[in-house]
C-alpha cells in the first residue's frame, strides 16, 4: 500500500464514489467529501475493505467557508494529497428566469467557486512538492450554450476554461489539471437536476464506473481535456464549428 492520498468531492455516489473506488483499487487512500454522512460511511467502508485508509469530511461545499475548512481538515490530519478530484456539482432544469435564485447561487458557488478554491489550496501544495494531479469534472455541456440549463452549461464552460489555463500555469512544476468531460451518465445527476425526462437522458447511458475509469487513466496520462466516449468526442468537436446561436437552438430543441 502507498502512503499517497486523494481528495474526492461529491464522493457519496455517482462518478465521485466510482473515482474513489479507482483510487482504492490502486492502493491510494482517500478523503471523501459530500453532505450525506451515511452514504459517505458506506463508501468508506467499501474502500477500507480493499485495504486503504479513508477520512470523511461532511460539508455543503456551496457554503463559501467550506472549501477552506476542508483544506484545514486535511492539513490537520497531516495529509498532503497527491490527487484532487473536484467532482461535486449539480444542475437544475428550467428557465433561468423561473429558477429559485438561491439554488442558482448554490450551483455557482459549488460548480465554480468551491472548485476554484480547492484547486487553489491543494494546487499550491502540489506545486511546492513538484508533483500532483487535479481532475476537474466538467461536462460535454462545457462546449455548448445550454438553454433550459443555461447556468449549469455556463458553469461547466468555466470549469473547462479554468482547467486548461491552470494546467498550463502548473505544467512546469509537475502538476497536471485534467478537465474530465462526461456526456450524460448513469447517476443521480438527472434526478437531482429534474432533467430525467429530457431527451438528453433517454436510453441506455454509460455507467459512472466507466466514466471514472476513463477519467482515472486520463488523469495519470496528464491529459488536459478528456471527453468520455467517441460520440461525445465527435459532438464536442462539431460544436466548435457551429456559430454559438445556432448551437443554442439545437440544444434548446434537444432539451425542450
Ligand atoms: N451524470 C451526468 O450525466 C453528468 C454528465 C456530465 C458531467 N457530470 C458532472 O459529474 C459530477 C458528478 O455528478 P454525478 O453524475 O455523479 O451526479 P450525482 O450522482 O448527483 O453526484 C453528485 C455528488 O456531488 C455531491 N454534492 C452535491 N451537492 C453538494 C454540495 N452542495 N456539497 C458537497 N457535495 C455535494 C453529492 O453528494 P451529497 O448529496 O451527499 O452532498 C454527490 O456525491 C458533477 O460535477 C456533474 O456536473 C455529470
């Protein structure tokens, strides 16, 4: 077993829990972060059975003070993580003008601000030791304007842009940043976003496990951008060729 540690946010289910499994399968200890203590305990127990150590930090990361508290918690445990997976995030289906303003704030705080703060705190330490891996979970949504989930799509565009820029800033110090871009994936995401009846989530979707395994390999290969699945790679490549208002019309039709 190694003494390396990973911090995974949104580790109580879906892609985050599957990412935590990837670390455990490779003998890496994990700090698990999310709001649901019970689910975190279940994930932790599972990982411990594979012989790795775990720590749990229960927090609502949309609370602006929590990213720093998470960093302080990790420091208090004398853990210097080699890996950070900024995975916690959510979407909300509907018109921006009809959205709950508090929910919009929480989404931006979680998807954008918390992710940025955590990349800052842990990236700084990785830079000092000249080694580290950050995975920021973006989305294929990052490549499009997304009517009916406008804020979510825009938040993921931010994640993609930030990640590529930060990767360039840190490259010479041995720290890589990977923007993992899954397409629609089997998890609680669609239900949490009230988007499960849209065409985007119709049909058989890839599992969270397959996305995490792909993301884990991309992280180790220090790839700046990793789009999961050949169909998603094709669609995101075509997105760059379309005028943005045209792309918005297409996404609107699909998500209506
Ligand atoms: N599934 C998809 O189709 C899809 C596609 C592209 C990108 N993504 C991205 O993938 C990431 C993971 O999503 P998922 O598909 O695994 O969805 P999920 O099953 O809903 O998991 C979301 C995770 O984030 C945690 N979380 C949510 N709000 C939080 C908060 N305020 N503070 C701390 N933790 C919070 C949840 O745990 P608690 O509820 O316990 O807090 C859960 O562990 C997200 O960033 C999402 O945007 C998903």
